[in-house]
C-alpha cells in the first residue's frame, strides 16, 4: 500500500476468489483453501523466546496483549476471511509470530488505513498494514523494515506468446486502472515505443485486478503488470496457470510502525524480526502466502530511505 494509486488494489483484490471461481479459474479445493487461508506455518506454534520476552516493557507486560492495527482489505498481506471478521494474510501471521516470540497473545484489529499511525501508542502497539517507509511517515513514527514491494509481471504458464520485457511494443498488456503500473510504468513504455517508430503497447486497463488476471488466464492479453504481492497472490489462486516474468523492480521497503515515543519497543521488534528471519520462520510465512520475492535479508530500525 505504498501510494494512493495502489490503494485501489486493496478493494479489488478482496474479491479475487469469488470472481475467479465464477470464471472457472479455480477449482473447488482452491476456493475452500482461499476461504480458510492457505495451509502452512501456524504462528501459534512458535515458541516464546525467554531472552527477548524479558525485554518487554512493564507497561506492555501489564496490558498482557500485543494490539496491532491493520487495514484488512489488501490481500494477501492483510484481509478478512470468508466470515468477514477474521484477519489473515502474511502481515497478520508476522504480527502473531512477533507476539508468540514475546509470549504475548496478539490482537489484530481492523482499522482505517489513515487512522493507524496517529493511534500508535494510545490504541495500537504496532501498525502492520503494508506501510511503505518514506521520509514523511518516518518523521512521525518509528519503522522496522520487514518486506520489499515493487512492480512485477506475469504471463501464462510456459509463456506461449513468447512475451519479453525487451520487446513490449505492439503487445497487449493488462493493468488495473489507477495503479502505478498503468501510469507511469506501462504508459511510459508505450510512449517510448512510439518515439522509436514502433507500435504502441495495447494497454488493457480494467477496474479490478481480478479481471486483469482472468484475461491473462483466458489468453486475451499477453502479459499483466501489478504490485509484486498482488502478482504472487494471483499466481497462487489460478491453479498454476500463470508464471512470473522477470524480477521485482522499483521496490520500496515496507515497515512495522511503532510510536515515536516508544524506542524500546521499536528496538525489540527489530530484534524479534531478525530472529524470525534467521530461524526460518519468516520465510515459511512468506512461502505460505506465495510472496517470498518480497523477503528482506535483515530487518532494520528506522532505515534511511529516499523520498
């Protein structure tokens, strides 16, 4: 959820399962798995780390629960299960893993995206909601980096159209309306094609990412471009009919947000995240949600980022 343009993806992706089921892109077992969440690591099975738990502040110990604010409308990072109440996603699993490591139950509360950061401290201990770390946000809260998100492309399995990012001119490319992939990414590529005397890209702009994914599965477009977590999730929902093309680019770090007034908790969360990275728990969570491409090798407290 790095920019206003990617905010449009949130509501669109929530409907992915139902729409794909209607268009025949999933089978019954896939639909059930989506409703229940994919199988994989259960954060509740993570053992308490006594050394790290000893660093929990007295105030948090007294409260007895780690409270996390999250805008649960952005699959696969954070979204609600079929009951419309239970948060799930890799951000939710990471939140629960942090709590389990510290010996604290974790409560993930659905919140308005713009209301999470101002409520850190009084209401939420952590904000975990795909926050891109930028200088403006870093002035008001502490961040612990934990994921990288950028743009990514996908094609049909086996790339039957022999699509190449080096030869996009004249090709039919699907994007979701209002995203950075629509503009400036693919639109700029198309303009360059025209400047070079080649055919413009046939940009197929659709309101939902689900519709874009369906077009690619059906073969009516050559490729699609979207946010990297969204591509990873789309691949997991289409019965192995799609594959990634190339690598993530224009990536930016995302961070766990903590109140500026609580540097102790910020440092502790950084230590916990690096433990989860080093012991393999972190990678298992991202594997569960088909988003290992966003993995970071180490977590940093208040990393320096560009504008």
